[in-house]
């Protein structure tokens, strides 16, 4: 489960870094344009969120399995 979460985070990070034209990322960007007008803000936002999701995907299962 942690691997899948980490892959999603990696997808968001790489897509935000490269400003991808992949249709799923374009859907996220279209929703973000309603909130933020500046494109650089939401690409950076998805980069930060992607890193956070990767960290959660790596550490989350270890914390859950430790209990």
C-alpha cells in the first residue's frame, strides 16, 4: 500500500516539475486555476504535495505496522 501512495506522490512531484500535459495532471491544474491565477503557484504546490505524499507513503506503513 505504501508503494502505491509513494508512486502517486512521485507522479505529482514529477508532473509539477515538468508541467506535464498528462490528462490527469491537466485535470488537477484546471481545478487549481479556479483558486490560484498564477500558474507557478500551483505547479510548486503539486511539487511540495508530491514530496509530502511520498514521505507519508514510506513512513506510514512503518508506523502502522510497528503498533
